[in-house]
C-alpha cells in the first residue's frame, strides 16, 4: 500500500510544508521574534527531524544497497550531512537564545547561515527527488 515512491512523495510534501512554515516564520521575525517566529521555526525543525527519521534514514539505507551512481551518491551524502548541520545549528540557536547554554557563536548571525544552508539543502533534496524518482537529472 505505501511504496518507496509514496514515502518519497510524502517526504517531499513535508519538506515543502516545512519550507513554507519557515517562510512564514521569517515574515514574523520583526513583528514577534520571541513568539510566533520561534514557535514556527521549532515546528519546521521538528518536521525535519520527523522526516529524517521516518523517511530519509530508511530510504538512505535502501539506496546505498541498490548501488546508485557515484555522483548521485556523493550528492546524497552531502545532502544528508548538510541536513544534519541544519538540525545541530537549529538546536544550538534555540538553546543559546533561550539562555540554556552560553553562546560560543552569536546565534543571531548563525540564524542567517542556517537559513541559507536550509535553502541549499532543500534545493539539493529536490534535485535528488527528481533524479531518483522522476529520472530527471539537474546536475
């Protein structure tokens, strides 16, 4: 009933939804930085974690077994590694802004880097989806 393709499609929908939530969060940063913005970013990060655990991790295990090309495999590993950095940066920012840890790096500067990385990783994931499931290679 729920094939690998369906998993990939649901994952893609979750990714698009999390980017849309992130866009709304960005629009709220000047209006209510500690309120709506932080809650929306937290929701987007939670959706990412759920997506990683429910869809990406099992998919990665399957794809490494079937032998995809080295270029695509490199793109896949870079995508996953950068995604892990996004989660780590997001958790660090949340803890630093909440005052739970002493910041080593200014969390407000790291927010911009994390956003840029999130956009790049999203585009890379979209490229991977198109390559793996639709047979369309963008690179």
